[in-house]
C-alpha cells in the first residue's frame, strides 16, 4: 500500500511539475515539393528543385502560468527508420519564432517543445504529426546528352543546340542566386550584363534536362 501511495505521489508531482512548463499548442506540419526545373522560397532561402521544404507552425504557450523564463522552441524530427522508443532524436531545430521553414523531407514523426530556464526544463511535446511517406508529383526528367551550350564572347551570347522545343533556361551564380530565368525557344541567348562562373540549367517541355558550368567573360 505504501508503494501505491508513493507511486501516486510521484505521478501527481510529475503532472504538477509539467504544468509549470507549458507546451506549445496547435502544432501543424506541411511540406512543399519543388520540382526539377522549378524554384521557390523556403524560409529565408530560395531553393532549386528537386527538393522539399517542410513548414512547421504553432502557437506560443501561456507563459503566465509559469515562473520559469522562456528561452526558445525546439522542433524535433524522428525518422521512420528509427525505433520510436529510442531516446535519441534524429534531428532538432532551435528557433524563437512560432514557425520554421527548413529544407527537409520528413518521413516520420515531428513535434515541438518549449525550452525554459530558471530552472532549466523542456516542456511536454505539442501535438505529434506522423508523415508516412513523400509522394512526389514530378514530370519524368531525362538527362540529355543531345543538348549542349557554349559561350561565344564575340557575340556576348550563349548558343544552345539540341533543344528545339520550348524550354526553361536558368543561370545560377556561385552563391546560389538565380540571375536568369526565362521560357524560350531561341538558340541564342544574349548575356551582356553578367561575367564570371555560372551554372546553366535547361529543362525542355518534354522533360529533357541539361546542366553545366559556363564561364562568361
């Protein structure tokens, strides 16, 4: 009987202790797939496909119910390939905002907790989301050996051969910034305002893909 009373006391103590460190509420998870040949924002970055951007949002806990100091949030990701009962979390991200956008394809469990200090403590988890797979909505892309491109300095132009259909043409600088993005059937693309080393990407309407570094002088 004493053991039963002691267990009940510990349970009440744990419940009371956790109540002093409120958890975030209304956690939501979604993701965006950026196809090859496309690009899109992900948080403060601009990503080029193929890749995933995962979106996490939640509401702040009611910190008026605690005397501890709120420090930050921790977004947890546990992949589906690991044992749920394993205490090791695969990945976590720290932020002070109530949203997070990160280049990540989630297959597994995600949730958010609040981190407190004075005393140091992590709250219970918010709602836990499970994403079983990542269905990919993409066109069939074939890396083409027929397409080629070259820079002709005398004409300040890039000449493209082997791709006579409508196509998306992009140039990306070495910092990852897209400096040219156009739809065109032309075989000659005038480039007069840029110089340096760039990545040229071409995706045709039928799904043929070409990528190469090109030096513009």
